């Protein structure tokens, strides 16, 4: 009825059509809300498993396998296939959880769905009113990180891509705002975020998106990966503390304390049996100006360090990452121009405290192979 009362007031035919489409979508998602969270998520998982290997998805599934093979060269093909299918199941469940979040992640209900432990090292900077940039990747449920911080009493801003349907986008922003989570469009965000940080409002970003061929290239699973420069520049401009973390899905029938990349990769914590909307907030690396200001290239250091933190998140839950995207599509100039690996870049890699000579050699070798593949016309 709300839609019918608003529709006659809309003179823009395009907006009127968007209202109708949005109403249809919100009507469609009402069914899983009626079914209940458990049955709905199990259905979504089954649909994801079917879609992963269906003919409809015959291009992206091989890409997911190739990306997993690149990240975990020692894993068996059976395990890589299992992880790729699980990633699609996770993605389908995420779609439903976006609808459920406003109902379930409330002041009374959030403890049933979010496990928050050992986060003092990330919360302390916010308590001391330091400007904080919260970094996560497209692993686990990145939206719930913002919910978790807001539920702990820290209203925050989160950068997102607006939905194409304006009424549906308005609904999304309004429901999140009621829980203390303000969504900020990624388009033009870097012009508005410094002011928020100056007011000590925490901001959250999913920082593993490609920065294109002109991005800053840092190691990710031993391979140069394009990353936006703007996040590091924002941290430097506002002298913000960088807090890296994720919300990791907890299966209901497996020991949720299983940790470590080997355990997660080889199946010790596989998501089997029934599922539920339960996540554990894991905070990883936390660093600030005192760490990067002494570095020869602070921007490179910040970018490489949070990329390393995101890699750790993915290793801890490889079945919850979006492997179907073209992670390594953008390539640095020296590869595209078939030039030798730049000595200056090699020197910068060696200045990173966590990089060994063997690690740098791996990055150089993989970059040389990418350059040969580009020369042969093979798409990354």
C-alpha cells in the first residue's frame, strides 16, 4: 500500500518504473523472511551449489578454480573445486543475509548472530578518539563488520556502491542508518571521508577491489595485484589508525575455533550440514602513522600491509571469498610493456619487514611469467 500511495506523486516515468521494480524485489524477498533464517539459508546454499557448476555459469566457475589454483598451488584439484563451489554457496547466502540483517542485527538480537571476542586492540583506538579506517575484504560478511562496530556503540560510515534502483538503494541506506551505520557512495567518497575522520567517525572500506592498470601494485598471494592508492593516501592525510578485520561465517556443526590456513584449506572447518547466520568478528593487523612514517615509501607500505592482512583473512576462510572475480586482471606497466622487473620495485618489496628474499623472488618470478603470458596474448 505504501508503494501505491507514493506512485501517483512520481512524475518521472523512469523513477516510477524503478519504484515498481523495487516493490517487486522487496515482495520477492519477503518469502525467505517468512520461511525463517535457517531454511532460507540452506535453500540459498543449495542454489549456490547448483549454480556454481551449471551451464549458466560456465565462464566464471573455471575462473574461480584458476584463481584458487593460483592462491593455493599445493591443494588438490578436488579440494579446489570444493572451495569454488562453497564460495558460490556463501555468495548466495550473503544475498539473503542482506535482507535479514535489519531484522536480526538489533540491540537485543545481535549477540545471537555475532561473536565478538579479543577485539580490544582494534577498539582501543576508537575509544581514545583516534581517526580509524576499518579495512576488510570481500571475504566473510563485510557488511556485518560495520554492524558489529555500530552495535558496540561506534556509529560509523561505510563506503559502498549504490544500487541501480534508487528506491531500493534508499531502503538499504535507511535500514542501515537506523543501526548507526551510514552508507557513503563510493563515487566521490574520498572528498567527504576526510571530514568524517577529522570528527573521529570510523569509516569502513572493502579494500580488495582492483585499482586498474594505474593502481598501486602490491603482493597478494605472491602475485602483484592492483589496489587503489586513495585508501593509503587517506590514511596518510588524516594520520588514521588502520584496523583490519573480517566477519567469518561459523558453521553450526563444526568446531568454530579451528584456525589457520592449513586447517581451513584442507577441510578441517568445512561448512557442511545445516547453516545459520552466525559470524565471528576476527580482528587482525592494526597499525598507524608510527609504522609507516619511517618507511621510504609510506604509501606503498600502507597498501602492501593491508593487502597482506586481507590475504590472511582469505587464508583463514578460503571458502568465503569471491574467487569468481578477475582478481589479477589489471597488470603493472612493466608487464604490459614486456620490460624487466623494475629494480626500484624490487627494492621496495625488500624494505617491507615481513617480506623475505624468497618471497620477493616468488613475486618477481610470477611477474615475469605474467609478462610472457601477456606477450603471448593470454588474458590474466
